[in-house]
């Protein structure tokens, strides 16, 4: 029987803020997880690098790391937010 400690989404967010990776226990993709990305920047149409800054969240976003690569600005579903099966990822 798997004894991995499970927790809610609020706790998952706190772990991400501490630099940890988290995932839903039911996610079955190899190495799928979410983590907090910082120092976010992008190149605009003029080729200039813009450091993304936001008054409320600064320069960070939740990144989903999956089998196809990284998705910045991942949004949690209702099921994700209400689930109690979040675990630490390796």
C-alpha cells in the first residue's frame, strides 16, 4: 500500500513557494508535475526581451511540466483545486 502523504491544493501552493514540485497522485504521465517558475521573460514582436512583472504576483507563474514540455501559466481545474490527493514530486 502506498503511504505517500497526500495534501490539499493550498498546501501544494505552499510547497511550490518553497521551491518544491507537486503533482496529483492520479496523474499518470511520466514526471508530470507543477512548479513555480520565476524570472519570467519573453521576446516581443520587436525582438526586445521583456521581464514579466505583475503588481500582485511579481515575476512568477505556475509551470506544468509534462510529457510534451513546459506550459507556463497553468490553470488549475475545479477538480484540481478541490482535490486532497496532491503529493510531492521527485
